[in-house]
């Protein structure tokens, strides 16, 4: 049903994740990031409340592993959940319950963790981790490389229809929050096109928020 990767950039302190699924609007339910804290994917028969709960525990000082353990301890239906987390120290953790759907897999690497369910191949998460580690450039570019590699390795067993890219930098709101909520074509390719459009403007949107007087032209009719 889903494959994803959460990651930290050790140079910038950014956190982010990518995700794709056969379900509509997967990133709206499963992607959770918080500046200075970490990133969490909550997937497989998703309970969207779990992502913020894990982030709250990490904000309070728990490692990714401790945060996930506390959140799922004694929680009803934990066996249906798959959680991936990366913390401010780069430590990653994954919980895959006994009722995770279909062929599932998980993998961790330097500053990242990947996981999936109803996969075409159990090798998909490991392939994503390897691609993230080998990629160059900004965190968002490395995340997109990982998502593309996961798709090329087989991705989900059935056709995928939605995908998302979300990351935070130093501010409380996302630096990038892009989604393809549904398409009959390839949502990963659609997300790549969105990122190519947004990439040159991302820093300008931050500048407009912090100091509109110093911001570049808005590029709309009537703007001078």
C-alpha cells in the first residue's frame, strides 16, 4: 500500500520524507515533520495521530527508538501500524506490526530509514536507503532520488496513485510540502515535475514570510 523514506540532512539540520501509495492523498495522512525535531512516517492502516505523538516524544528528548516504543506501548491495534522515525541525532527507528499488510520490508542507513508494505519486492526499502546515501545535492533532491529508486525496484505490488515530498528547515512551517494526491499516471513523475517548478522559488517564499520588503518580485500581474 505504501513505501516511504524519512531522513535528516546532517549539514543543514533539515528533516524530510518522501512517500508513495496506491491510496489517494497518502502524504496528507502519513507525512509528519517538525523543525529541529525530526520526521515520522505513519503508514499501513494509518492512524495519523501517531506521527505527532512520536514527534512530541522526540521533542521532549526521546530518541527515535524510545519515542516509537513509548507511543505504541499498550496501544490498541499497534500490530496494524508501520512507523518510521528519524531524530535530531540522526538515529532512526522503525516499528512494523504483525498485521502489516502483504509483503513488507524495512531498512535503516546513515541519517535515514525506509519502509513499505504490500511491496512488489522486499528489497525496495534497502534500495531506497542505498539511493539516498549515494545521491548528491539538497535534501529534497536526495529524497526524490530515493523515491525514484524505490519505484524502479518495484515499488508497491499494484499501481501507485499518490505521492508526497515534505521537509522542514529552521522555521516552524514546511520549507517544502508538495503532493500529487491522485493520478492515473505516475505520481512520482508528477511529484518530480512539481519539485522542479518549486525548487527555484523555495527560498523566495521563506524570504517573503520573514521580510517582504526584501523579497524578489512576486511575478504576478500588477507587481512592479
